[in-house]
C-alpha cells in the first residue's frame, strides 16, 4: 500500500509540470502508437504537415468537412485542442478520426482531454470517437482508474521528451504508411 501511495505521489509531481512540457493530445496518441514518432514530433519534426502521404491528406479533409454544424468546434485551452464539445447535463468530448486502426490511441487521447477538463473542474466523464468514413462512433466512459493511467503516461512522455537521443525503432505493420517512415527505415 505504501509503495502505491509513493508511486502515485511521484506521478503527481511529474504531472504538475505538464504545462512546462507542452504535452498535447497528439503526443498522447503518439505515445500509444510509437515512442519514436512521439519523440520526433515533440522535437519539432511534424511530418504530418509536410507529408504527401495520402492517408494524412484524407484525414485532414475528413476533419475539415465533417460535423460543420457543431457550434463548439475546435475548442482550445492550454495545450489542448478538442474537435468539438457537446453540452448537456455534463460536457462530452467529441473527436473525429479517419480510421479505427488506432482506436486505443484515440481512446487515450480523448481520455487525456477529459482528464484536463476535469482538472479545471468541468463536469465531464465521457466522450465520443467518430469514424465518419466507416460511419461508426464509439462512446468512451472515463473510469476512476483512468486517472492513474493518464498520469503514468504523462510522466513517461515527460521523461521521454527530456532525452537527447531518439528512442529505438520498432518494426510494426503500420510503419510503411507512417509519415515518419524515412526516419526509421531509409
């Protein structure tokens, strides 16, 4: 029990300096996809903006053309940029994604946004991932144990960003379509 309390205390200390780290939702998603991609992105190499990768272009077009009627599109605060919010008895975070291929990473990105809203005392415990290309949506609930997992991920990201060297490459099926492919396999 004492070890768990100490671990949580250390993670809280690591998370308190997040604003200094400028950790974004994209970084959280990349953390769950590829640590190397995260490190390159965080160091200023945003290949998604300069890549002629068809998947990147499709994703941007999808994001710009869908859910145009939503009033609270591109809600931004601190280092956070949420696709849109829906208000009711509580706030619901909505994220638009091209493909469900990275659904786990998308889920944690959405939970990161919920975590940040909750840190600001906003009543938010859920959201929706939208995959318009496949006409699918996934409802996400924020669970009490998610706080610990988010804090742990944020601490790991902060530690990774402090390193001067590129994390080792790992070969995955998704690598061939990655905008950062040349940094690993050229």
